[in-house]
C-alpha cells in the first residue's frame, strides 16, 4: 500500500464518526485495563512497560488530529 493510499484510508477511518467513536471507546477500555494492572505492579521495569503502553494508547486518541493536520 502506498503512502498516499494509506493516508486516505486513515483519513476515511478517523472521519467516519461511528467507527471513530467505537475506536475511542475501545481505547478507553484498554487504558482502564492498563491503569488497573499498574496498581499491582511492583517491578519498576513492568511499570515502565505499562507507562509505554498508556502513552501509545493516548497517542492513538490523537490520531484524528494528526491525520487531518
């Protein structure tokens, strides 16, 4: 898939209200799971992994802004 067609696919995804809203709900559920899991972590390395996962999920929440410029 070329870069241009990928950008168009992402643009149609993020601008489809129903699909985008469902995606955001899924992201929120995954963020909640990460937060709950972090509560019982005692290993610093594991905590950093959870923080990295949360950062990636939060970045996906801003995908619409990035794609639409």
